[in-house]
C-alpha cells in the first residue's frame, strides 16, 4: 500500500523540501526512533484519499498513527513545505508549456465542518450548519493556481481579488515569472463592477 500512495517520482521532488531533522540522538536518552518522513506522507495521503478520521488511522508498517501524521502535516504546513512543492510543480508545468494563461477560472465549493475551527461558519445553503468554503482559481485546463479557505458564509466575490493576488510567481521560463492570466472568468456570484476595475488595474 505504501509504495502505491507516494510514487518515487513525487518523493524525489518532495524530499529536498522537507526540513532537516536531527539525526544524532543522545546515547543514554535516545527515546523512540523518529518515523521515516516518507511513511508519514503515506499516512497523510491515505487519510486525504479515503476520508478516514485521523484518530481512526492505526499505525502499520506503511505509516504511523493518525495523530503522528496530523502533527507532521501541521508542522510541515507551518514550514511552508506544501507551498514550496506547489510552486515547484507549477514551475515544471510552465517549463513544458502546460499552463494555459489565456484565461483563468474562479469558483468555490462548500464543505461541512462539524468539529468547528477558526475558518468555519454557518453555511447559508445547508441550514446554517458549520462549514468552510474552498475558493479556487485555476488555469483554462483546471490546473490550480491559487486556493483560499474561508468560513462557509463568506461571499464568493470577497475572495476574488485575494485569489488573484495569491497566484505565486511561476518560474520555469527565461525572463520574469508569470503570475497573471490574460482573462478571468467566473459565474454571476463574481459579477461586480468595482472588482472589474480592480482587475484592470492588475492587468
């Protein structure tokens, strides 16, 4: 199972981005040996693909317990590991002319969050149950360029400009990095003349 979750190709890109951990342990107070990072990522991918709660993920030969995986997920998030991996993959796609900058698409989707959290709020489309909302901006082929998580009761148009500004400078070609599509398309929820004027100023 572990070898199918994290391919060697993806691991070769991700491993250099992980913070270095201290290898030397005290001889008398060595403690438990630290779990291999690749196994931790296998556990993270297993939870994200199956939807099993972290507390229900048992420790196996393929990955550690769910609590260990969640702890490392948060630690690597604070270290911006995932953002650096995201930008590295975008640079590879840009290098091979795989990103379509002619137009970008923006939309959102809501999801339930019954356990609550800082970025949850009453969902107006789900009987005001606690939820969050993913705001996504992609290129014309669906490649994600920027993602924002907000409370479920935030209106889509409020995240339009933050999404555009969150597109990272995409390297991969000679010259200045690209970070702006030529056109931006969205549904009626994003129809706003003040936002059109702000987008024009951003080019």
